[in-house]
């Protein structure tokens, strides 16, 4: 069953401590041996026993739509004014969070908070993003997987930190595909009190399936961001991570499975209907 808020708070604290420990352990191990590739992590995850999955939740930015590059481009431009650079260690801390939360991370981590407030950063960034979002392209495998689940009757929905105005801009070229979602939960939804890694958005999404109180263990979440993957785990759900190859591999430890692309995901490994043209 879906967790109580008290259980969620305890789980969140434990998960954050575990994530910090795992990251340190993996970093230390990486110094002693070659780093694993994404496929190595994926194969390692396949061996474990998995729960029966009945429902699926998708993230959007960087997973279904290639929009993360827009944020990177704009943020690099803004930082260049302060003779600073934007790197992936900072991006990893921002990905998946609500806009204002990510903005605070940005100005504080880069040391420009005295010159640029989080609110002013968002206003400046917004002006540039408005023209970029309508050009958003689908990520590899996104359309195929969504249409497959729809054809097979697998209930699935979208849970994205993007607020409505951005969502509409990003999806305007892909409306028919996003109409296949059972429902959509956005970052400015009144029930989503906290951004990722809080589980709020995934718990809200789970409650809105037709059958209501779904066991969290029967839900599979697709994410690309560390904060999003952690949010899914804090909600008691399984998570498949599809990270950008530039993301430090220490973040892979959060996920139950890591694949390099949605095209590489095999539904049958999770007890979901297999692709009809899958090789035998």
C-alpha cells in the first residue's frame, strides 16, 4: 500500500544517508578498479529477484524528451558572465528538482548568490528557454516503449517536475504521444508539496490511477536524474535509470537497473509484456 508521510520522512532520511555512503564506497572502489559501463550495471541488476510490476510512471525531461541540453546551454551562458563554468557535478544536483529548488542550488553552489538571486536567475533563464522548448525532440526509444505499453494495456502515467507552462511548450510537437498517458502530474500540482528527492510527485501519481491504492512495490519508475531515482525509491517503488553518459557513475547505485537508452529496456525482465519482434 502507499506509505504514510511519517514512513516517507523516515525512508527519506535513511535513503539520503545510504546514498551518501554508497557514493563514497563506489568512488573509493573506482580508484582501485576500472569503472563499470552502463551495460555492466544493467546486467548486474538483471540477476536479482524483482517484484511483479503492474503500473509504470515516466519522468519526462532527459528521459522522454531531450530537453536537458537546453537547460545546460542557457546556464552556461549565464555563468559565463561571472567567468565561471557549468559542469555535470552541479547539473546532477539540479536535475529533477522543482525550478526554484534547482535555482537555489545553482546560485549557491556557483558562489554567485550575492550577485544573482535564485528568482532573478529563473527570470533570466526563462526568457531564453521560451524559444528553445518548442523544438524539443523525443529521446531514443521513448515513442516505441510508450506505444508498446499502450497497446498491451499496461497502465502508465507521467510525473514531471516541469510546471504546466513549460510542459505545454515542450510537448507541443508530441501531443498525440503524451495523450496516451493515463494521467499527468506536473511540478506545480497542489498535491506535490516538495520536489524530488521527496517522493511526493510519485505518490501523487500512484494515487491517480483508476484502481487507486496501488502497492508501491508494483510500480516501476523510469528516471534519468539522481534526485528522481531517489524519489522513486523513497516512494517504495522500483526504478530503471537511463542516465546521461556524462553523469558520474556513482549515481547509478540508487537504481534497480540502469540502461543506456529506453531502446535497451527489455519489458519481459520485469514481467511486463515483451516486444513482439524481440529476438529469441
